[in-house]
């Protein structure tokens, strides 16, 4: 495990903050029908929030850029990210509702989801660009598709301009072709990689070929995450199969966000890419052992436990 002696640097996350409203019910209502639900839960979510908290729980300094609405949910989301030591200075409050996901889960475990972007749709590309360009000491700028394409595009360009590593988690699948010129690290899951490349990604050989496809487009590091099968990494050093940790999976929600946050936190703190991938894999594995999104994002202590205490230096000097 090697890391440079440089001081830890900041992880900038540009992305969404959502409130997930989850109803558990016996069966879905038909058109025009009312049914009684059994359970109701409110969770914090959104890829921006999850990835920012994931990196912060590993000890990274994290700046989150995005927007919440001027409603109760906005205040609640802001308080939650602050409680996890995420700096919300550049999370704007805009008129209207916060991003909201309405999730119905029936007795068979089947779901229906409506996502209302709300404030996430009002993040300003110009403001994000100006804020990032005014920052110093940034190691990684990470973004995703849950904010307008112009915003993720501006975040990557600004990150490149200030000399940070730029990372794109291309979820949901959108047309990111104009983004790629400013991407240092592309992290799709196998479904996103298949949709974006038009190639199959099921087998090991197929995942390698898909990673090579993106690498051939000039992206220096491509990491395709493959759930319990680990990840496939393409770079100038060739193609590497990244092992996963064997855990008892309970709920796979936010595994990818934990992985991205772990990768960014480790890279911002000077780890070599292969070592940062080990941290990311441990973070992803631990996230599937606990139900929910943000509650499942692991702490540095939990990762040290999985990796074996004393055998690894944490990504942030303690
Ligand atoms: P997403 O949540 O975006 O679909 P994945 O399911 O590919 O992402 O998970 C991201 C990473 O988390 C994987 O590459 C792997 O390292 C880890 N992971 C996910 N599921 C498991 C699992 N069941 N066991 C161990 N590690 C897992």
C-alpha cells in the first residue's frame, strides 16, 4: 500500500440530493383505485448526497455542490450532510421542492419509482464552474447524471482546469459523449457500461472488452463495477480484474455510490490507483451488508476492519 507524502486534498462532489419517500404495500393500486399502504419511511438519497457522505465517512474533506428546495426536506437534507462533515457551502437553496423520489414496494418486492428532480434541475452550470475554478487544494472532482448535463459537463471542465482528477459516474444513462474529453476516471456499473457502449458486459471477457472500448476513446481510467463479481479496470497498464470482498449481501442499494466515494477519497489522499480500488471495493462490499442508502455507507473504521487492522494504512493520515 503506497501513498504520496502530500497533504490530503479535497473531494468535490457535484450531484443530486433527494428525499426518498418509501411506501410498503400489499399490492399496487390500479388506475383510479385507492389502497392502504402498510409502511412509510423517509430516507435521504441522491447520488450526490450518497457519494459525498461516502467520501466523508472515510475521512476525506468533502465539498458538495448542488441544490435543495426551500421546503422542509431541503433543510433536513442540509442538516444530514452537515452531520456527516460534508461542507454544504455551495449547496444552493432554490424556490420550490427538493428532489423527491416516490417509491412503492409491494409484497413481492417489486417496485415503482417516480423521481421528481425538483431543485436538482435548477443547479446552475455557471455557478458550479465558477465555484470550482475558485477552489484550491482539490484532488478529485466527481459528478453524475442526476443533475442537468450542462452542470456535470461544466464540473468536469472546471475540475480539469484546476488540475484535479475528474471522475464521472454515468448514471442514469444519458448522452455523455461531450463529457468524455474531460474525464480522467469513468465509473459505470455493468448495465450502464452496456447501454453506453452497445456491448455486452456479462462475462469477464465481455466486461474487459467494454472497458477497452471506453479506454480506446481516450479515457485514462475506466472502472466497470460488476456487483458481487467485483470490477474491471482498464488503464495504460492494461486490463485488471479487481477482486471483491466476500460479504453477506442484504441490500445492494448505494453499493456503487459507496464505491465511487471510496475511490475518490483514497485518490484525493494520494493513494495509487490500484490501492484506491481496494478501498473502493471494501466500501462497496460493506454497503451491501446494511439496509438503505446513507445508513449503509461505511466508516473508515469499518473498512479497516474488513481489510484487516494493521495491514493497511488508512487513506487519511489519522
Ligand atoms: P451499482 O450499485 O452502481 O449497481 P455495483 O452493484 O456494481 O454498483 O457495486 C459496486 C461495487 O460494490 C462492486 O464493484 C463491488 O466492489 C461492490 N459490491 C457490490 N455488490 C457486492 C456484493 N454482493 N459483494 C461484495 N461486493 C459487492
